[in-house]
């Protein structure tokens, strides 16, 4: 198949923090390898307003009304379409040059199979048909479902992208993403894709943001630059207690979400801290130390003693969190962001889904069974076409 030298894809990500839509326009160039080269052309962040965010978060519970789920599913499709159209209005790339949109969707339920419940499921909302209709561009969505159907966790998905973009013959690297949930990909020096490791380490900004909302009565949604935490002290007893959570003793493949570390869990942490009389500053410092320690111990257990740490996600903007995290790690140089490698940290996951969608339409399997636990590697995604292929038009 002949590939345009300058072909384009769009990636859309709405993460577990439910703070808005990350949109990326990327140029993708095929090479002799099965891993094409990706470069960001433009990006846009469309924040959710308070009403939108609350409507989404209200669906992240087992008894959410079906009507509400369907309504937000449809409306999110429109919000995503508006975001893509705004992105394209500000770029010189013609709409007809965009081959595909990769849309992750908003996860509202993630229950992969367990020993007790063999048939797992995962639900992401955001109607791909609405998105395709609003933009006139084919959409690949539902990236997790086939992996779950194959007995896998359906997560994490980004290790494939991490390998394609960041693998190195010179050094071992840990790719860290701190979004609502934190996850790592371990790329040993000269490792092949079937030799890499990746999993969710546990909570990220999800817990910190929920606590900040609780502490401030909803006036602040996050601890900007960790300023409140910076002024506090860690309660070592609570920190040790929280690190006994059973998730942290599970061996990969593992994945998690709001089901384990959502609002209900965060409220429990808040109540424990309130009972021992912690100030707001000490609460945020203790919670920040907890998130950092959970990531640090995961890296220490599974990565070589000397690695490069390359980080992305909103957590990178919290110096208190990052300083706590790297304390005690053996790094070959100071931690850095993916920005140094041409992948803006705040847009990494959106870029990843542009890449995964591109690989889908080129019939390439992108799941990594030893990471997700699936029975075999599969193409990940479902196509919602809106364009009539040229060959089909010619036969009409």
C-alpha cells in the first residue's frame, strides 16, 4: 500500500481526571519498520466546565441511570467533534488530509476479568458516530474492548507507543505518566517489544484532586504546583498504612481506576486525616507523599537499579510530588519530561491514540499480551467510517 509522505492523524484523550479533552494533530511518516515516525503538528486542550465534569463523574458508579449514561455519551461525542473542528480551524492542514481520528473516550467503568469474575468489561463513553458525523473523518475508538475479550486487562495501552517512540540501544528507561492514575513502562536497553514491562502503579492526580476539592469545599480542583503540600509535613503513620493497600502487592499484569482510587476512596483518606487532626497543609503533603511512594516503590521493584526517568502527565507540574518521587531512586541523570523527545508531556496520551488509530487502519496488532494478560496480540479498536472510499465511489 502506498502511503502519502505527509499523512496525518488526530488523537483525542479524556483521562480519568475528567478535566477536559486533549487533542493532537500529528504527522505520521511510514518507514521500513512497522513503527512509523510521529511528530506533533498542533494541539488543543478543551477544559470541561464544572457542570460537564460533574455530569461525567456522576456516571462513574454502579447504579448510574442508563438514560444519563446515554445522554452524556452522545453529548461528549459533540464536545469531541467541536474540539476537533476548532483544532483544524487553527492549522493549515486540510481536513481531507486527516486519515483517521483515534478517540479513547471517557472511561466510566473498568472491571477487567478476575479469578472470581472471568468475564470482565470496560466502558468508555463518547459516541464515535457523532464524532465522525461532526468532523467528516473516520474514527477508531473502543481500543480496550478486544483485549478484555481476549482475557486481558485492557490496560495499559500506551506501552506500545512508548516502545515505538522511546526505546533505546544506549540506556534503560522508565516512562512514567501521572494522570488520574499513574502508570509506567520499563524499556530495558536494547529490549524488544516482547521484553518490555508496563502496568498501572496506582493513584495519581485523581486522589490529590479529590482531596483538594474536599479540603477547599470545591473552590479549588487541584493543588497548583503543590503549593499547599509544600507547606505541610507528612504523617508517616498514615503513609505506611495507606501503602498496605492490596493493589500494591499485586503482580503485573495489573490495571486500576476510579473503582479502586476514586472519590469514595479519597473521602476515606480525608476522614482518616481529619480524625488525627491534620491541617490542610499536612493533609496534602501526606497524600502527595503517598502517591509518590506508590510510584517509587513500583519502579524500585521492577526496574533496573540505574535508569533514565522520562515523565509525562499533569503530575509533572507538581514539583513537590516529583521531588518526593525521585528521592531514593537510582537515576543515571535528573528526571526529564517527554518534551525533550518531541512529545509534549500534557499531550502524550493523545499522541498515543493518534498512533494507535494509525496502526489500526494499517492492520497492525498493538496489544502486548504479557503486559495486559490477553491470550494473544490483536488489533485494538473499532472503526466508525464516515467517508466513502475512492474505489467504492468509482463503482457506483
